[in-house]
C-alpha cells in the first residue's frame, strides 16, 4: 500500500503535464489563433473567427488525440516486448509486425510497377493505406503466433521475429527498385510517420484497437512481473508460459500493427519510454509501469508533434525525425547519469 502511495505524486504530476501538453499542442500551428479564442472554442463558446473553430475541431484536436493514442500504444507495446524478451533493446517492432505493415503499404503504393494497373495510384488514400498496412501486419502477426506455438525458447522467437522483419524489408527493397520516382516518393512520405491525417472515425477505430491491446496487457500483469525473474521462476509461480506469451504477442501486434497502419512507422517512442519511466518511478512492477508508460508516452508524443508542426509555419517536419532527435539524447543522458539501467 505504501508503494502505491509513494508513486501517487509522480502520477499526479504526469497527469498535469499531459493536460498542459495537450493545451499547448492545440494552441499552436500554422495558423495563429489567440489562446483565449482556443479555450473559448474548446469550452463551447463562439470565437471571433468561425474558421478557427473548424481548424481546432477538425484538425488540431483530432491530431492531439492521435498523438496521445499513438504515444501510449507504442510505449506499452515496447514495455511488453522488453519484459517478454528481458532485453532492453527490444521495441514494439522486433517481431516484424511493423515491417509487415510497411510491406502492405509498399505493395499498395508501389505494386503497380510489378502488377499493372490493378494498383492504380488513384485508388490510394488514407483508408486504403490503413487497410493494406493492417493486412500486412496481421499476416506477419499470424505467422509469429504460429511460430510461437512451436518454439519454446523466447530468445529464439526474438530472432525469428527479426528474420520476419528482414524478409519483409527485403521485399520492400525489391518493390522500391522497380517502382517509379513518384510512387517511391509517396511511400517514403508514408514511412516518415504522421499523426495529422486521421479523421474522427479513424481515431475511433484506433481507440478500439488500443483499448483491446491495453486490456489484454492489464490481464497479463502477473505473468509480466514473473517473466522479469526468468521463465523457470515464472513457471514455478504457476504461470502458463505458452498462453502468456501468446497473449503478450497478440497485445503487441494489436498495438504496434494498428498504430503503424494508421500513422505509419514511428521510431524511438516504444523503445525509450519504458526506460524513461523506470528511471522516474524506480520500479519494475508492471502494476505501476503499465499506466505510467501510457501517460509518459502520450506526453512525449505530444511534445514531439508540437515541435514537428513548427508553430506559425506551413512546414511540418517528419515526426520520426523529431522523436529520435529529441528523445535519443535524453535517454543517453539519463543512462549516463544513472550509470545503470533499471530492468
């Protein structure tokens, strides 16, 4: 009980920071909107300019919610993978699920060079990309689940997941070689990642996917804590290793695959946030870590998106570049300061 009280203050602070980051994110953008008018629109009163209301509710608020969902989902999937494989370098994409989503998008965008007019560029839009990416990630997830049922060694599963990623990456390279410059550029643009292209309906679908993945993760808290001390210890506690591993993989597949399908591959967040959270809370208990990474991931993603959109400028930087440039030095600094990695 005392342990939960000790972590109450950091949770309150993180909650306040999350709220502030959300307000800052929707207050800044290519169009300069006074802060007072932004708050009026959010609380349902009329602003001095009707177009500002459209910008807030149809672009900035959905983008901010997308950043929260994406940051939370990637952070949680990274935590699951680092715990399952007991590897601090494991991230949400080590099983090749993100690569499968990338392959699905690549086939849709660049496939016409090999498969003719069936994949005409005119049929490519955000929804078709999300569907193609979802199919790609689901197929790789299905293959990983089949392999997981036959492989007893968790580290062997990690290597097999990396091999799936290599295979799909090679297929994307083949498609890139044969495609024309226009389609290659479109695929590269998709691979930069984005949180600003989702409609409210797409956000609802993403919310459902992340909710299911999070719910499965919550049900796996006991096995996750047991995995930290090794598979033999987990088995001695009565944990069914095969079933637990299966559900952890399914949760990761839903989170990482769903986010990649809707927002493209976004680097760093899933790898770094679990480490940053452990440094702050100084614990390996997943009852604390699981909700903490959800909040911390949302905060970091909102901050990165705020920087990426370059306030009062029409330019938007690739979100992948910002997540790595901002986040990687922070992790290096923390690890050098702590001199050890809590795991």
